[in-house]
């Protein structure tokens, strides 16, 4: 019973949380590595990461925004499939519980159990998942979201060289100079550095909008660019 409750609570919390693209990327690469291996010869997750950490980091750092969205869609699809299976066949839940607790490496399981138990306490108290994370971490991730997506759209537009986000002179140096705009900014006021948007609530709202893709970069047409310059 305890195992079942622990597993189901962690599954529920996972559905509430945002998508971890790094985990999805690593698991996809692990699946590729094990594609032609027999069941007893397949590489375990912890071993795969230990062997290939630098290469995984290198490949992940070069993923475009579009490629990351593909991984995100795959993760969401897998979540829905598991949920449908559990609803249609309760035995599948018990199977997942047993598999989760028997097939994982002991070291990985120890860390997972601690994380899950912490998440259960937080979920029962009604705290949102991001509440357990340091504010400076959320701010850093917001900056990364914005910079990575800017890099992606600049590459798509075949802009030469690296373009760094300029929060201080965003309108002139980014929108007017490069012809791209960060639309659907979820907070009042202009686009600005995530460290200066307000408190935790504002940062969490920005993080959610960037993670879901509702706040994103678009390329302006020549007419839109000229209109922007005239109005600003």
C-alpha cells in the first residue's frame, strides 16, 4: 500500500509540474542507445549518463528551440498515455509500481525516494512545484529560456554571429536592430530582466509563460519593423 501511495503521489505531482526537457532528451538518447540491444544487455540510465555526460551536455546545448519543443511534446504524450493506461487497467499501476522499485539502481532509487517524499509533503500542503525551488534558480531559467529562444530565431533568420539579449536597450538593440520581438509578455510593463520583474509571484508567472511557449519570439515583417520604429 505504501509503495502504491508513494508512486501515485509522485505521478500526480509530475503531471502538475512543468516539463523537464533535459530528462526527456536523455531518455530519448538512452532509448536510441538500447534500440538494438537484448533486454539483459541494455544500458541503465545512471550508467549511460556517467559515460556520456559531456557529450550529452554538448548536444543538448546545441538544440534549437524547435527541437526542444519536439522533446516536450514527446514527454507530454507519454504522460497522457500512462494516465490512460492506468485508468483503463488498474493492474498496470501496480505493474509500474513494482517495476519502478525493482529495476532502478539502488543509488538512483535512494535519491528518488527522498525527492518524492519531499514532493508529497509539498503537494499535500498545497504549494506549487516551483515553491520548493530557489528564486534565483527560477530567474536564471527565465533568462536561459529567453536567450536560447532568441538564439534559435536568429539562427532561423540566418543572422551572422551571436546575439545576446539586451534588457537595458531591448527596443533599439533587439527589436529595431534585429527585427524580432518577444511577444505575450505576461507581466505589466515592458520586457525587462527577469531579476527586475518583482517578487516570486511575478517570476513564477514569467517562468510558466516561457515554459509553455505562450511568451515567445517572433520575426517582424518589414512593415511591422518600420511601424515599431515610428511608434517607439
